[in-house]
C-alpha cells in the first residue's frame, strides 16, 4: 500500500547555530516543501491557526506563523490568518493580539472566519451521523489553506491535531437559522444533556465563568442551562472540581462526528490545496480553548509537515505516545510510565478511534514514511 510522505524536524538543537535552531530548520523545511504546487499565483491563502484564549499561553508561537506567511508570499500567494470564533469576534481579536498574533507580528491580516458572532457559514453535507454541518464561510470560500495545528491532549478525543482542527476549527458554533447544525452537533452524541447534582455543588461559579456561550447561570440555588445557546463542549464539567456536573458524551461517537466535520470541511477544497503542519511542542494535556494551560506531559518533539491529515496525525500520535512522560505533570499524577502509550493512557478515549474513522471516510492514509531534515 502506498504511504504518505511526511517531513520532520526535531526540536533538538545541539550546534547552537541559527540554521539548526527550530525556527531555522522550520525555514529550511518550508523552503524544501514545494508550496508552489499547492498555491497559484496571487491566490488567497488562509493560514488557519488557533488564537488561544486568555490564560492559555501555549498556542503556536507567532515566529512560526510569520515564517509560514513569508513562505506563502514567496510562493506567490496572498495569505491571511483566520480562525472561527469561540467568543464574540472582537473579543477574540483582542485575545489573539494578547497572545502575540497580529498583522504586525505575523505579516498578514487577521480575518474572522465566520463573522462577529459565528453566524456566517454555509451548510455542507457531512455524513450519516450529522447530515449537514455549518462550515465557516471563509473556510468554505477560500481555495487554499495552510493548517497550523498545535498537537496536544484533549479530554474528549484523546488528542487535538490536524483532523480535530479541520473539524472544530472549520465549522461554526451555530447556523443562523437552523438549530443543531453548528459545532454543537459534534458534541451532541446522546439525547441526554449535562446533569447537575446540587448536593455536590459549591456554587463557585467556575462553570458559569468558563462557558464560551454564556449559556449557564444560577437563579438562587438552581443552575439554569440555556439549551439554545449550549453547544455541549463540556468545559463546565472539566472545571468542576466536585463532580457536580457530568457530561454524558459518548467519546467514540464524538470522534466519529468529529471526523464527519473534517470531511465536510475538506469537501469544500479541491485536492492538493491544503498543507498540514503539526507542532509537537508544549504538549499540554488539554486544548488551547481552556482559560489556562497545565505543564506539558512530554518533552518537545518537533514539527511534521505533509499534505495528508490522517498521516500527519497518525505519525504525531505515534511519536507522542512513544515519548517519556514528564515528571510533575498530569502524566506523573496518573503514574504513567515509559513504554506505554502516553496520550492514549492520559485521557479516557482511545485517540486511534478518530484516526481510524478518518481513514475509513477516505480523508487520507494511516500509512506514512518520514523524511527527516538533518542538521546542517
């Protein structure tokens, strides 16, 4: 069976030369990869990257975004940096600037992918589980994209990489006129909704404060959840320290829905119009959406580049799973040992389920070969 070709640079730097620093090697791997085969002259190119959140200080560094932008320009493209909104758009632009992502630092304008409030999107066929889903209008309409993904853990899918970024990052929170067609459709794996045990609740308000949709409030001693606003992301349950909130999500189905979302986004592009770059740096246990970041569970590994999202994620997962768990991290809290499968063991869901589903849906190949860029 044919294998997808991937390109890798290690995070190690032993010669103390710029050429062998990670930014220097990133420049070289970008130069070696034939961007010109994916980008037409004067074509608008989306650089899709998570902007982080206030308190989450480990999104992809502006240095790497800027070098990607410069490479697109060198290939003749006209790049812009885009992201779909998780909080109101103007607030999210402030967060991006707070995290160092701006036109001044990255060399390209920032564009909200689905408008000020996430309402600008187009319904696209996704698959048997969801039917249709609302793809952000900018992602839908642009003809070429470079997807920069921070590879890390995730409590609901086991990990976040290119495929999750395509899906969650490429669809909107909701459709303007049709209920259940937005990002929440990926989370809604069961008719059951979030359950709340008042006897365990300390009324600390952490759940209310973390909700990106302002869907929760307390009226006296009763918790009220606005089902119209809630998209089922489960952040409230994740920050609840007493177990008062329980998320009824089915992790296997969540991963399958996630891959249907990725399929919908991919269907809006022609072949060989997306380049995927996974950053296995700051490998924290949770996603960049949370209002904070725990210490990494594994040492920095490096950066993978290719044009197959399934292969890029499979290789990234294999590398991180094989890594030695770091002390004084969630990995050591769970007593994870070398020789196990780090991300698989870190959270309850098996992340291989999602990759297998993506391959089944025809989004790419799990088989890969890696070409490593050696030091100069």
